[in-house]
C-alpha cells in the first residue's frame, strides 16, 4: 500500500487549500487515517484524524474551526480542507493510515501507524 499526498502549495494568509491523500496498491480500507505536519526545526505533530465506522474525527487545537478532515472510502482517499490559513501552518503535511480502528485518545499518537505518505509542502505567506 502506498499513500500519496498532494495539493500543497503557496498561499497567502487567510487563504485556503485542499490536501488529498490517495491510497494505492492492494485493496485497502484503513481503520483510521490522519494528517500530521512538520515545520522546519520542529517535531512532526498531529493535525487531524478520522476513523472508519462512526466517522469520529479529532483535531489539534491549533486547527480547530479552520481545518476539516474527511474521507471517501470508495476512492480510498483522505482529504484535508484548510481554511483561514496562517503563516504558522507552514509545514510539510503527511498522511498516515492505520489498519486498526483507533480509540479517540490514540488519534494524535504518532506511533503505530502502518503507512505514511510522502509529504506535501504547504507554505503560507503573511
């Protein structure tokens, strides 16, 4: 299974971007999928995650109300709609997939994800 994130780019503060993450390879239906990001000189951090079944979502406090995570199970694709972008959102964004359906308290845990995609750069200018 390969994950490919795309949709990043350069945008002005207050603008919007939509990231996509497509899963390819053998038939795959992730239990939980998520987005993480890593800014220069910083550790990778949790952004948002969503699980199969009840569709529960979780967000980092810094993006609540601005970002929306969704998934299309039929297309094996994960999305991240980002609105009102801020310069501090600048980072490389990575998608991740876990075959297990995680409990909510583990959504933000960086460990244990089965697959990671190559990142896509998001740059927000002030």
